[in-house]
C-alpha cells in the first residue's frame, strides 16, 4: 500500500522548469546484472572460494525510482581451507535489493532525496559507513535514508537494521553533515560523521564485540589545481573505559592537464588496548573495497590490528579511456615500530562502454618475520547495466 501511494504521489509531483510534461518519459527501466568471483589465500593455502551474482530490474517514473534484485552465491567449501576430501557445497539465493527512492523537485537551491528498503548506504568513500555488501552474500541493510542539500551544505541521515542470521537484528544509525564545493578550478568537502550500532557477535578469535559500538569523526577532501588530498580521523569509546582511534591521510599530485595519472603517498593506522582485547571496530566500513587489503582488514574483516601503522605510495592511472588501474605499496609496523610486513594492492577496471565493466582486485602481503608465509586475496566481478 505504501509503495502504491508513493507511486501515485510521485506521478503528480512537479517537474523542474527545464522539463515539460510532454518531454517527461512515462516509464524508463533497465535490467541489472552483476557476476562475482572471490578467492582468498592464507598461510600458503586457499582459504575460501566462491562465485555469485545478482540480477534485477530498475524502473524510473518522474521523481520515483524503484529497484529490485535477487542474489545467489555458491561456496565450494566453508571450512577455512582445502582438504583431501571432496569439499561440501553451500548455495543460497535471496532477495538482495528492494528499495524505492524519491527525488522530488523543490527548487534549484534545495535538493531532497528519500529512500527506503533494502539498499546500499555509503558515506565518504566508505571509510566509516560503506556499502555493507559482504562479498557474494547479496545482502544489503534494511534502512531508510534522507539526503538534504542546499549548497554548500548537505546532510545525510540513515537508520535501519542489519540482517543477523534468519532475523533482522543489529539496529544502527548514521549521520553525516558537512559543506563542500565542486568547481573546475578545484573542489573541497569537510564532513562530520557519527554512527552507532547494537552488535553482539565475535569478529575475531578471542575478541568479543561491545554490544553497543559508537564512533564519530571528521573527513576532509581538498583538490586544488593538481594537488589531491584526503584525510579522516575517528574515535571510538570502549564500554569498559578507554578510547580507540582510526584514521589516515593521502596526498597526491596529478600529472598532466587531464589528470590521467595521480602519484602520491599515504599513511593510516588504528589503535586499541595494549593487550589486544580491544580494537577499533568498523562494522559498517566498506568491506567490498577491503578485498585486496590484508593487513588493514584481515581477510575482509573491518577491524584494525591494534597499534598498526601503515605508510605507503599509490598510483591512480587511466591507462586508456577504457582501462583504469589503481595500485599501492604499503609497509606496516606495530606500535613499537618492529617491522610487520609489506603489502601490494591492485585494483583494475576495464570498461566495455558505459554499461559494462570488468573489475579485478588483488592483494599480496609478505610478513617480514616469516618470509615463507604469504597472505593474498583476489576478487573478480563483472557488472552489466543496460
């Protein structure tokens, strides 16, 4: 009933002055298709392997957009390693996305966006609040989101639930408020973020999670001429006392007038309790982007190892109009500055026109104290939107 009322309401909403009723399409739609494959290695053995995908449809009518998709995945094994026996096969198919979005025209100065349902949610490149789509799980949170924009100010607020097993659990909310400008000569953005989630699980052996996790911090982005900068910092109080922190900074320089190559350096790290019993927990970080970042997010878990600091160099390159490659090399240390290891990350995207692209992400981590042990991960995905 709510969906039908929303459709009827959106059909009567006014259009921007630049669009007449005669020019407004009655209905636009497109199919959505995504295929994925994932492989993880740990301690010189294949840790996990899986394939999956998502298929659905998106429709648009005036200010109303709706999207529904189904996801499926297949895991040849889930025991954390390869055995001589034939591995068990686990497969699932479930509703992945089901949301309705409204973009009513108010004025040229005010932008409003509303969305409700199973949907991806991301702020500020996913550092604190990411898309929350676990690789191959075809699962997004059930949430309601509001976006308000009146240049240079903007606000985002979201509240909802994350699926926990067979029930909807883990209520959470997040807000982002900030200001920014996008101009040909340069752009900037400064945001304040906060999130809170009720979570009662274990994310790593021997590391229980506080049943109420709150975090807050700032994010800043400044691009002036050929200079590219990013920085963020977050704090997280522990229930039993004490505060953990997470953050990073990135400084780059664009080569050439078209900025096809950006070279630079970066630093990032996280803190926690000295005995390892507490860590900065980032349950809503961008796990999808974490594939290919072993030291920062061990095997996809958004948990910083306490006291870890990483310093590295990166290169973002548009090799051809259809091929983009992002690469980074990191050197990680513990808080006592004993060598920990080196990591190489790569992210390559090959575009087959504007509607299809192939993406490969991989990571190689080499611990200094154990040269024979190599941690690596790789993910391959194909996205098609017609």
